[in-house]
C-alpha cells in the first residue's frame, strides 16, 4: 500500500512585523518577560482591509504549486486547517481554491485549533493511502490578529499570522507519513476559546462589549496540559514505531511556547539542535506553525530523515505524526 509523502512545502507570512518593543508601547509588558516566558521576539501581522486567512493560505498554496510544478487542475483535493476562517461559511478551503484556480474538486476546512495541521495531514493522507487521490494539498492558515485582544497582555504577545502548505502524493519506497495519532478531550473547552461569534453566542452589542470575540486563554492551565500531552503523545508515537531519540532527525513541534517545546524534546531524548524552532520570528500562528517550520528548515532536510511532528491546542486537541522525509 502507498503511503502519503510530503513532496513539497511552502510558507507565507505577511510583511508587517510586530516586535516586542512595539507591544511594550501597547500594554504593560516587556521584552524580558515575553522572551523568557515564551521565546517570542516578533510576529508577522496581516494588515489591510478585507483580507483574511485565505489571502495567506492562497499565497502559500500558489507558491507550493509552482515549486512542485503542479497545475491547479491536477490537484485532487484541498484541505485547510484554520481557526480563523474568513467567514463562518463558505469554508476557507473553498476560497483558497478559487484564488489559486483549483476548481471542481473537493475542499473543506478542519477545525482543531493549534493541532489543525496535524489533523489535516492525518485526514488527507487517508485519501492517498486508499488510492482515491494522487495529489492532496494541505494548508494551515491563521490570521490570529483578527481574534487577538491587543489590550490583554496575557494573550496579545503570543500570536502571529501566517500560512504554510504541503503537497501529499503516493510513495511506495516506504517514505511519507508512516503513522499518526490524533486525540481530543473537551475538558479544555473553557481554558482556551473564543466565546462568541458561533451559534451558542451569536454576535450582539453585549458580546462585543464583553470582548467575547477575542481569544480567551487560562495560560497556566493550558501550559500544564500542553507539556504533559504533547510529550506523552510524542513518546507514544516513538514507542509504537520503535524509535529512540537518536533515530529522530528532527522534532517538528507546534510553536506555542519555547518552554513547552523544550520539555517535549527533553522527554523524547532529543537534543536542542534537532528541534525545529521559529517561534522567535512568528509567535504562535496556530495551524501554520508546523508547515512554517518545515518550510524554514526545508534545505536542511534529507531524504529518509525521521521526523516527529507534535501539536497541542484548544479543545483540547493534540497529536503526533511520524514522517519519513521523502526528498
Ligand atoms: O497553542 C495553543 C496552546 N497554548 C499554549 O500552549 C500556551 C500555554 N501557556 C503558556 O504558554 C503560558 O502559560 C503563558 C506564556 C501564556 C503565560 O506564562 P506563565 O509563565 O504561565 O505566566 P502566568 O500566566 O502564570 O503569569 C505570571 C505573571 C502574572 O503576574 P502575577 O499574577 O504573578 O503578578 C501575569 O499577570 O506574569 C504576568 N503576565 C505578564 N507580565 C508581563 C502575564 N502576561 C504578561 C505579559 N507581560 N505579557
């Protein structure tokens, strides 16, 4: 049976850079606190009227198609992981397809917060493994600045905007997404969420006044769950694939907090120089963190490298994937 291999990756972040120095002028915070508690130095923000996550997703997908020399009409399916869709409906995947000229094929969104990309490659790879499709595009795109309260110092320093996309194609050489685990637990629903804007609390003057359209996070609770679950699921995927720390060429972790990443790497027995890290440049871009890591580190990857992808996010949702790099 074929496995689904990642045959190309592309990323996009908007031009505007929001630095810790600028945040110091907006809220009561400082570079030392942000850097030591999170590892973040700056993040990119999408400015401009009428532009949503689809704008960045389309840039990532257009760049990907060019790179892997694939025409839009040859794509069989596009899945977009996002927590900040342009609209409640239609889905952002539809919009991205339209922007890049992909027509008459299936496209849909996956909402699994910061684990969205991991969920999306898990779902997308099934279509390749069954032989149904040959070219599946997975894109993670989030405009977190749209739901970030820039008067709340506990959250506004954390998030940034960006998108990353990969192409999945069949591989019979034993390369690709060899295993994945996805998990969720509703115990997290009140610890990290956007309260209003959905069907339970549709927008009203009151929801706006109460600032319910922004991300709410109980940071320390989420931190505890994230450290434990991201490390546990990474250890689980290593164990069931008989991998030791020395076998793993790269850990590709969701970029929410450098301290969570360090704890996961430590538990897996992986040295710091084998951990992909770009949180200092982009902050937490939710579904885009993992493909943006792959994009930034692409030139250092070698065919056959063992990668462990790991994520944790709102819900709670979390998971890990074992990928043998295919090019
Ligand atoms: O990606 C999805 C999943 N999300 C995560 O994995 C995020 C998990 N959580 C975290 O990464 C961390 O909890 C945070 C980075 C959000 C916060 O770090 P922390 O070490 O847990 O800090 P804390 O919330 O316990 O706050 C410590 C202190 C508090 O002051 P007091 O009560 O001790 O006086 C906060 O008010 O730091 C204060 N504080 C700040 N100070 C300066 C909180 N935010 C800031 C800030 N600047 N931006």
